[in-house]
């Protein structure tokens, strides 16, 4: 029989700190760090437009299978050409004195209730903010999962009360070359301009984001009001909106005007229709898989086929990309 | 100063250090990714391509520098290392391609095959293949096998590779990236000056018309 007599310094397994507690300690330290950072940033955070709208999680839009990307990555890896063409550019450049509060947005065009309204007043009128976790797919074949706070676009449209002739909704981004270094270059035709068909805009998924992870949406992510249409490529998500115009004819969005061969009006996520320079069949998952990263298959309409496929029945999606 | 630089550049070790150091920078994200690096492999892929373009443009500038300033020691020193730097350009192109292969790997290479047929990627692949052929024929024996003239003509393909690389780099972004001009612009200027100088010097000296010489 083999007998083992533990040495005095050997601790029983039961004395070991459970891994979860150990990891939790790290989380606590991290939270403390975040807290300190939040405190340092508090003046901006508290003053920010759309601050002070406690978010209610909308359980209908919280798929437990979706693992949200870290706040850090969502707010530091951005395409926002107004503040530079590199993905690391917007975070520093959009926080060098560019004021996103107070903020006025104009509802105009073929509507019964044209109005210029403060962004905070608008959020109040929309009944405050709710949180939805959506997939995000960039046309450059990378993806994130983002907990957006905000309100359904359909509420805003009902508030604007469109006339029957209004068939499209357009979104115009701010234009302020003094604050936005990118707008002092001819990189794009400023201001950035996007649009949706009315039935797309009225879809349950269409959303106006005012926050991320329950905090006011940072400047680099398109403060204070940003369009979110999760079944479309990211460039459709007009940022820092100053004007929502209801029109009768299909608008020409900025990227379509720039490069119609590569970017269309619909920009629906579609693994079967390639970009001229790369495949859209799969995507890099940001923040997953370590240094070498990982790729996953892209889903039709970014996984929202059940909700939106009906909008495009009978349409040739190869031609209407 | 120029003498010191010349001495430094004559050393193979200097060139090796200059060629390898950027690789350390490019590959670092894979071993020590920053928490804010959303896609370290993509960062590495882009940096390898960038260095490859710079090294290729640099090695092609050696000859025009020597033609334009034949007595400049630095130009002479650089021209000792044409093979090494040229192979270095191929090495970066190959690493860039490998990083791309890993980047599009999604359990299979379906995405890779689909993408490699697109002009943007074919152009890059063309440059890589040229650099590959030039690398395997860079040994002394290859000059003997091919004969000096054929070898020289074959290695003129390096200019085609540079043109393809510049095109590939320009096509990589949605908006024309100015770095293409910084990298390949000086080379283009040097080449034009070199061709102009070689034309002028290959003409008979002014004042010596056929009538006078007879």
C-alpha cells in the first residue's frame, strides 16, 4: 500500500483560492481601474449629450449566443473618416475639442412635424433608451458584437409623421472642418450622407444609438446620435446626425457617389455577393482568437434574415448590392 | 560624414540589421499584441507589405544612384548589396503573403481561392512570383546558365514587380493612399533622371557632327 504523508508546507486542495475567485479579483481590479478612469473622464461623461438616460435591457434583442466585443475595442477601432482614414485616428482626433453637446438635429422634408430639436429632448420624447445587442459587420470583412443603447428609428419616424409621398429617409452627418481634420481633406464628399427606404427605416431592427454599454456614445463612435441597421454593412450607419430628411426619390449615399462599383445603396450583408476586391463569405471576429485571430462564416443579412428578408423579396440582390 | 556612412554601408552586417529590424517591428503584434489592437495579424500583414514595398523601391534606386553620381562612395557601397536587398524584398513579400494566407484561413482555404482571383490580389501575386523567380536566379551560377544578357533581361522584370507592387498598394485602400507616392515617387524620379543622363552621354559630344569628323 502506498501511503503519502503531506509535508507541513503542503496545503490541501481545499485551501487553494478557487480559479473563479482569483479571476474575479482581476475583474475587480480592472473595474477599480475603469472606475478611476471613469472618474477622470467624468466631466465629459456626465456632460455628454444622451448622458442620464438609464438604459433598460431589451430582452428580445439579447441573444445569449452573442458575446459582446470589449468596450475598449468598440471605442478604439473605428472608421470615421471625418477624423482620419486610419482606424486608430478617430479616438484621439474626435476628442480634441470637438463639441457634441449641446446638439441639435433637424427633422425635415415630406413630414407633418418638421422640427429642430435638442438631442436630449429628442431622447426624452422617444421615451428614453433601451439596450439591444446587435451583430456589427463592416464591409471590410470584420465584425463585432455591440450593446447599443438608444431608441427604435420607427418611433422617430412616427413622431416626424411622414406624408404619403415620403418614400426614403436620409441622414446627414455634421459638417465642421474646423473640428474634424478629415473634413479639411477631400477624402470624401462632405458631409457624409446616408439613406434608407421607408420600409427599411420602419423595420423593428432600425435603431438610433445614443450609447454603448450603457454609457453615452463616445465621439469616435458617432456621438450623440447614430444610425444602426444591423443587417447592413457598417458604412450605412450614419454618425453624428444633424439632419433627417424625408424624400420621395432614392438618395445617392456618400460611398455610392464615391465608388458605385464597390458600394451600393442597399449594402445588405450578403456572403454570396463579393466586394470587387475581397470575399464577403467570411469575416474576422475582432478581439477573438488571440494574436492570430479567428474568422467565422458571414450570415445572410448578418443573421437577421428572419426579420428583413421580406423587404427584398423578388429583388436581384446581386445587382442591388 | 559621407566617408563614415560609406564605410558603414559597405558592411554586410549593417545591411542585415537594416533588413531584419523592420521585421521585428512588423511581427511584434503577433507575440505581444496591444490590448487595443483589434486584429494583430492584420496589423502585421499590412506592415510586412509596407516594408516589402519600401525595400523593393530602395533596391531599385541603387543603380540610378550610381549612374547619376558614379563617384559617390555611398552609391558604390549600396550597389555591393543589390542581391541581398533584392532577396530581402522577396522575403517580405513572402511573409506578407503568408500573413494573408493565415488571415483568410477560416477552417479551409475557400475564401483564399475566391479572393486570389480578384485583380487586386492577382496583381500582388504577380509581383510576388516575379520576385520569386528573381530570387532563385540570383545565385552566381544562374548567370552562367542563362548567359549574361538573358539574365540581365530577366532581372529587368524587377521594374515590372515594382509597378505591380505600387498598383497593389494603391488598390489596397478605399481612398488613394499617399504613401505610394512617398515610396515609389522618388524611385520614378531617379529612373527618369538616369534614363535622361544615359541618353545624353550616349549621344556624340556636341560640336562633333558627322561633317566635321570626316
